C-alpha cells in the first residue's frame, strides 16, 4: 500500500511539474527520496521561478510577465501597486483546518488504541495493591471519574484512577 501511495504521489508531482514547465526528475525525487530544497536550490534546479522576501518584491518581479494558465490561455500579470486583501476563514473552515491537522486528526485513534489495549490486559496487570484499593492505569489518558465512594477523588490527569481491588 505504501508503494501505491508513493507511486500515485510521484505521478501527480510529475504531472504538475510538466504542466508548469518545471524539472520533472527533480520534482519526482522530492516525493520518492523525501528530498527538501532551499529556495536557492529550488531556483537553480528550475522548481520555482522567483524568490522574494515580501509580497511587494514578488509583485515587482512578476510585473508584466506572461503566464500560461492550466486551461492553455496566456495572461499578462499587472500586480504592482495592487492592494492585498486578507480573507479570514469562516468558522467551518477553521474547524476543518483544525481537524485536518495531523497532530489532532490522529489523537482519537491513539486514544482509542490505548483504551482497546487496556481492555484486553490480563487481570491484575497495571494495578498496584494498597490494601483493598489500587490504582488502575489508563495508559496516559484520563478515562473517567473514580467509581462509587471515591468519585470525589476524580482523575489526576496522569491516567490514574482509584479502583476497588
């Protein structure tokens, strides 16, 4: 499956690079060999056309340059002195942006795995005996408030909760 994904990404990169008249071999190596490039390396290897330190500098560099759009039309850009408008994300876009963050997207999976593993542990594993009461590990996650008369104790957020032995 990993090879299939890599091949699909490499084909997509080749397609985009060819349409944009970029260096197809170097663009594909970025996918297949996980290569990264500095801005000067990318410029010298024809992966990008310009390097600019600000929007105004970029606009000056591309002023009156013809570009070829994906639909085949050629357009000449006139951007010097243009006003840059910032568009804020809508609430829906903000929520989706947050959910699509890989650090957030895989958190429920990690938590679900921890609870699934906790459920198949052999009896007595993860418990420390303290008389008739013990501590049960939830593998680093707060699971639930303590049961019964210990309910007020709650969870200490290190994944430990009091349980009856």
